[in-house]
């Protein structure tokens, strides 16, 4: 007997027929003798609509009220799935984030999980009941307010709950049957990976791969939760996210990721003095704006240009923050460009192989794709290019690194 957390994304619970399909999958695990907890997202498209309503009312809305609105999608799904399970003879009960409780900090809209008490869930599972838990939700105890964990936060909920109940595995069901070398919609010859390391999956998720949310992989790596990504619609083996030492052959490059969710911001003629970077990025951090790629030009005439990327969703907040801080920062202008894409090459084998970045730059040059910004880590190289080159760049790099599968 195993203890399993099963997580179903928005497309898996998009309508009543798909919710019945999910209930049948859960029933199979229960009848196999396993203890099961389920984590669900909102039905496909629901969260987007809720977010849109908030943004139409006020682009700089109160984040606490935003959370109160967007958390409702998961509440509907938990109740519907619990009813579907009860209808086919499975003892099930819906749970909201505050009932578990999943306690978080107060960063509304992108809250971090601080603690989960899994004792009640373990007790119910031992009694044969299936808890159906709302993903994406938490509670901030200081003010007793609902919080949400950021887009894709149901993955984080599932991994956190799996850690809290000491699950043997966390199964993430989605509309794809595993983790691929890149997006199969762009590269039909992309290959499915049987296993991928936590580190590689973390890098891929952080640079745009939509399969798993970044913080969920981070938590899985920290808590050593075995994660399996598999399809809600087909009975096929999935892809396992595991420790690096479980992977016998480590490829030089495991995958190519892309993101169109970034915007480039340039501060023109910032005073070139000690502490200016701390002042710029301190102001953005205080406004809860995450910054990714950073480039600072060589100073001349006592000033410098500073370029960085932020999420498109944070662009308005970043601009307002920098405009308010203009007197302190002293920059002459803010130039924002949302029409960019981040393309990344990821692989553990980069640690021991030279020339990975050069292969990337050469492949892009051959396609006449200009690189605007470059950033690297131990197992990743990322570049920023014009958004219109996204698919061309991904295809070129997938071929350049020998990742294409059979035609």
C-alpha cells in the first residue's frame, strides 16, 4: 500500500465529463489499496476570467481582494470532484486551503507556504476517506486572509501536501503525457524524458517550461518528494523528477525552454555610483517585483544604462515603482519592451562539457537572430531575443544540440 497525492490541472477538470474521468482515476488508486489525497486546480479558463475582471476594474488592484476573487475557482472544483467521487462509492470530502491549514506569508498573489499540518489529512486517509484539497490556496494567519500561491500554484500545493503527509509519490496529471525536450507543439520531433533531475527541472520551470511550477520543483528537491508527470487522458507511463544519482546517463543538454512572459526594462543614464544597483533592485523588491536577467553597461560620463527583465504581469508595477523612486535613483528615462522572449538551454552535462554556449550563439547567428541579453548558471544558458523569433530559435537549438527524435 502506498500513500499518493494526485494533482489535476485545469484542463483535467475542465467540464463535468472530465471531472468524472478524474473520479474514475482516483477510484482505481483507492481500489488498488492506496491511501489517496487529491489536489485540484480551477476549471480551465476560470482563473483567467477572474484575473481579467480584477484587472479591468483596476490594473493596480488591492492584492488581498484579488486573492479573495481568484481563489474561488478551486473551491468550485473541490466540491464538484467530491460529489463525483461520492456518486461512484468513494468516501470523499472537499478541503479549502484554510481548513488544512496551509499557512503562508502575507505576499498576496504570490504567497510562500510557511507550514502545513498534515495530521488531519493523514487521519482521514487512514480511515479510507479521500481528501479533495483546493490547490493554489493558503491562509495568512496574522490577518486571517485567504492567500494564493501564484500562477501554477496548485503544483506547489500538491508537492507541499505530499511532503506534509509523507507521501510515497506526488503524481501531477496534466494535458501532456510527460516532460519533453521542448514544447512538442513547436518541435514535433521533441522526445519524452523518462527521468529528469530536480536541478534540471527547476531550471526548465524557472525559464518558461509550463509543465511544473518553479516553486513546486524547488520544494520537491528540498523535501525529496518523488514527482511523476503524466496524462489525465491516456494510460501511458509519465516522466519522473528524481535525484541526479538515479539517472544513469546524463545528457549534455536535456531540454530547451522558452518564455514569452517577460518584459525588458532599461534605465537610461543612471548615476554610476556605489549602491545604485542596490537602490534600484531594493525598490523593486519592496514592491514584490521579481527581476531576472540583469545587464549593466560600462559607465561613461558618470552614468550608465541598466537593463533587466521582469514578468509582463509586473511591468506596470515596476514602472510605477521606478517613476516614484526617480528622485532618489536619478535615471533620465525608463524604456520598456514587452515584445521579447527568453530562450534557455538546460542540462546537467554542461558542468563537464565546454562549448555549450558557443553552440547556442552559432545556431542563432545562422538564423540571423540577434541576442539582446545573455545570462548563465552552472547548468543553463539563457538569451533574450525578439518575440517574433521564438519558434525559429527553439527549433534551431533543438536540432543543434541533437535532441530531435525520429521523424
